[in-house]
C-alpha cells in the first residue's frame, strides 16, 4: 500500500507555516502499516493542484490531502478533487445540521460561503469535524483512495484520530497487525534517553522504538507487527520492561493524548488530595494548566497570582522584611509563598513559582533562574532550577517541573 | 522565476522529522522575489528521486534539494542529480582541505566514505559548509538551476544565508521587490471577513490579499511587487485603507509576530494604567497570557484564581448570599468578582471570568456560557458570551474576548 500526502496552501510555500500536518499524518499512517512515499505542497492554484493529483493518482494507492476545505474561494481542494474523480458535490446532512447549530448558538449570521464547508462528493464518506465546521471526505475511486482533511492542526488531528484512522484501518487491513504503545518521560532529554537506550534501539526490530522530543518531555513509540493482539502485547510488554530497566525513573505515563497534568490531576483525585498555587514567574500558567483537565475542580479550588512584590506581601501575607532580606527570587520567598498559600486556601499541597522569565536579569540573577516551593502538611521544600532559552520556554519548563515535583510528592 | 524545493530523507516520510528546511528556504526565496511553486519530500531511494527530478526539471527554473549529502550510502542526492544532469563528480579542492584539517584537529582517523562529502559536479560551484563537512553545490544546466544543500538545519541555514543567497541574488536578479504587511483582526470570523472583502480580494492583484485563520483571530497578508520600497509602501497603504473602510472596527494591530496581548500590554503601558483579574473558568490563563509579554510587570501586579465558590467568597470577599441567589455563572457574580479584585489589588482595571468550560453543564447552564466582568474607576459592566467547541477553545475564546474588552475600554 503506497500512500502520499499533499498539503494545499500558499502560506506553506511562502514559509509562513510549517507543514506539521504531513509529519503527523506520516506518523499515524506508519502506525497503520501504510507506507508514505511522498509529501508534496502546492499553493491555492487549481491547475497546479490538478497537475499534482494526476501524478499522485498514478503512483499511489492512497492520496491524503490537507487544507483548502474552508469557506473562501481560496479553499479549492474539494472542487479540484471532485472534478478530478468526476464526482458531484452535494450537501452533507449531518454536517449541515452542525453548521446551523453552530451559528444559532454563536448568535452569528451565517454567510452563504459557509455552506461550502459541508459539501461532500455524492459517493464520499463524510468525516465529522469535532473542532471546526469543514467536514472531511473519504472517497475510493476505481484505482485510488482519496482522503481530504482540513488544514488547521486543531481540526485535522482529532478528525484523523477519531474518524479517518478507524476508517483506513477497516478499509485497508494490513495482514500483520501493527500495535503501538506510547511511553512518556519527563526529566530526561531526548539525546540522553536515546544514548542510554542505544543498544536496545539498534538491536530491536520488532517492536521498533521511535523517540520523539516534545517541549520538556520525550515520548517513545513502540510499534510491533504481530499476527494477533496477544502476541503483540507480549512483545510490547517485554520491550517496555527492558526500557524501564534503563530509564524507568523518568517514566510517568502512557498514550499519545496523555499529559503530565492529566496524570497529576488523576493522581490527586485518587489520593483525595487538593492543590493550590502561588505564582509569580508563571503568572497563572500552572493553575490554568491544571484546569486544562476536565474534573480539575475536584482537586483545585483556587490560588494566587502574585507578580509584584507588594502583592506577595498583601495576598500571601509574606513578611516584607523577608522579601527585603532574601529577594523575591530566593529559597526563602518560594517557601513562604507555598506555605502561606496552602494555609490561606486550606489545601493539602501548595506549589509556588518565583524566578526570572527573562529576557532581562532580576535581582542580579540570570534569566532562567527559578525557585519552585512545595508545601505539604508535613514539610516545606524549595527547589532551584536553571532553565534555558526564551521566556515562554522558561515558564513552560517551570510549570512542568512543578507538576513533576507534585507527582512525586503525592506518590 | 519558478522554484521548487525537494527534501530527501526517509525520516521525514516516517513523521520523525518536521520539514522545517522547506519553510526556511521558502521564506528566504520569497525575500529574493523568487516564487516557490512546490515542496516535495522523497525517501532515500534513487529511482523515486530521479522520478521527482524529471518532473521538477520540466516545471521549474530552480530546484533546491536538501539532505542526502552526507558520507553514508543512504546519502544519494549528489549521485542521482549528477547522473540526471550528466555531470561527473570530482573532488573539490577547498572542501578537501577543510575535511583534512577537521580530522587532523579532531585527532580522528578519516574513513574513506568521508570523501563523498567533498565531491562536486565538474561544472558546479561549491558552497562552503561553515558548520559541517558536506559542501553544497550550485549547478546551472541548459534549462534549470540546481542547488544542493545539506539536511541538518544547523548546516543548511548558514550555508544558505552566507553563500547560496548572495549567489542566487547575483545569478537571478529580480526586477521587482516583494514586500509584505500583515494586518490582524479580532472579533470577526474568517468567512465573514472574506465575504465583506470579497470584491477587494477578487479585484486585487497587486498587492495580493491572503486571509489566514488562527484560533480566535484572522490575519490578512498583503504582498506587493514593486520596483522600489517607496512604491511598494504606497500600494500597501492604499489597500490597507480600503480594507479598513470595510472591517476597520475589528483591526487591532500589525505583524506576524504580534498578538492581542502584546497590543494590550503596550496600550496599558502607554496610558500608564494597571490591570488585575479574578479568574474562575480560565483559572489563571488570562493572567498567564498577559505575562507572555516581556514588560507585563509594569502594568500587572497580580490577581486571583477563584475556581471554587468558597474561594470567591474568601479571596474576593463576595457575599455568600449573592452567589446563592444568582449562582456563580451570572452577571452579578462577574461584576462582583471584577469590582472586588480591582479594589483589593488596587488596579485601574479588573477583568473577571466565570462560566462553563465544559464538557458538562454547570448550574443548569450549557458548556460555553461565559460572563466576563470589567471594572474601572467609573463603572462595572458584565458581558455574556456563548462559545462553542471544546474546553480548551472555550477558555481561549474567553481570554481573547477579555483582552479585546480591555483594549476597547482603555482606548
């Protein structure tokens, strides 16, 4: 089974947008055992897209197109592919209902061009868009399957994972099953993880081990080819055990759609514990990250953003003399913030974040210097970090480090 | 001048590496006034690369290849292109000297395969590699120019900027400059913006107008071709004025790297005003968003995350009876949160966020129902929104709506 991916969008050819959709789809198709032979990008130009379609139709069994499904006249993918395969466009009933519901709820007037987003090939299968309005389309011609997906990653990813992937799995079953398992690690860099596992990654062919670095974490995707699920799981278990023997202390959870905050919120729920925070450096980002998780309200009642020194005194009742003596980027301040926040809110645990986001120094300390305090019923500790790169990365690193401190404390 | 970019590397087709080289080169070629019509990616496979070269040679004037210049047998770009254009490979004198010097300095033995990295087409121009060993190549055939660059971005970027770019500028001087301007809009959907500007977008060829939807905002990129900068700016000014006549009320700023929070923080600084917030629904995300901007501390001292009802009473001193009577997702609660937060912190403005992030209902109100309160010295108002989609989107929409309310109030 030969597949290729065509991204449609002038913004990619201008270098304004990186083609991460091709990366995502490639990874997912590999997971299905479908090999990708080519990526292409073409602008919002019907003649050039048709040209590319002719080439792709001839050389591939599956052509995945992303982008150009929106409401404007720039969005031409559907029209060009429909013409190429000789299909009429008709309105998709379910998609139209969603569209109407959206505009009713948003109390906005629907302009006629929005209807373009719910047109489908007369013999196509519609793929629902959970996070947007433009439906996706699957269509099988005599020789080639076409899959049309929306351009924004926030729409493409859920559509692929929840609708396109199961469909491809059903339409194109590969003789051996491919089973994947994603292991997530925090606290170890990709190159270090890979060098510690070098032997294993080198020797190992089934399952394969693919490392992938994300901001502040690394995942390993184990993919096994096996005649049945039981055999596949057994092989995955063995490889997982071998990996954990080397780097198990950094492992925190499973799954592509998991996250450190999801693991932490679940753990707090299980242990029936609550958390609060006092944030300077991160200015609310830790608390907002917890609240990403539905059900966070069960473990989190509220907390403080104390960006300026005087608000640390006022909201957290920290002694002005302490801040004067040690400064706000200090062990003493981090401890006082966590201790007092825990007491005021009445939570089991409290984290505090104080440091230098940059780009400038603060109190003579370099950008990236961060103290994280952790208060529980029995003790108050503070931990010093030196993060690198830009402001956004320093703050994200601090949030992740705080989540990990909390996870280890609650465990 | 039609250009295209071919990246060679199986790791890209497996989704292990993102093709950021194509993005970088596209941006740089646009800067030279050279238009990029296609990107392609192909694996380390001679037959498929030759196939792609035939297509590219026919349709483009300049073909940029990246990757596959290294020492291993996987690295086949040079051989395949040399064969395609009928050139012999010979050793590049300067490249060989650098290679020898490297191994002498590193005190490592040079294996013979390293010599592959300094081979050049007999009629090619060598491009020095400042950060690696594989030289780049420029070669002009009767119909098409080929530019071969190394795959690692740390080698490709300096080679392009310091050697390839000046060479392309000299070989292919463009009479016209390309100048871009990005306009940013909040509060209007892409489809509505485009339908209001339909005539303009349709008629307009220089500058072109390209809409692009981001979560909760839309940008328009105007790109003009002009013989000189003054003429270009004049044309851009005219088109911008015509656009603003239609949708000016939604315009909030310029530039690809700008944002609503950056505009708001700058505006508060200019007006010498301060802001605080009390966040329920958004749980710190509004305050964290402000702090994305370096210098936010000048206008933001701190605030509250009051996720649970009892913390609204405790931290914000809101009357329990009020919350009992109206509920937390209410105009009364939003107003009380903003009013009290402003007073406690001592800020000029305060925003409050309370609502239903979802997926479940709250107090009988649907997911997506959001009240945003705004308190200033002279008045306290509250604004009702009905956002759609998932939890993350509802919260992001609320943060953006709050920023826009504040921007309009301060203006």
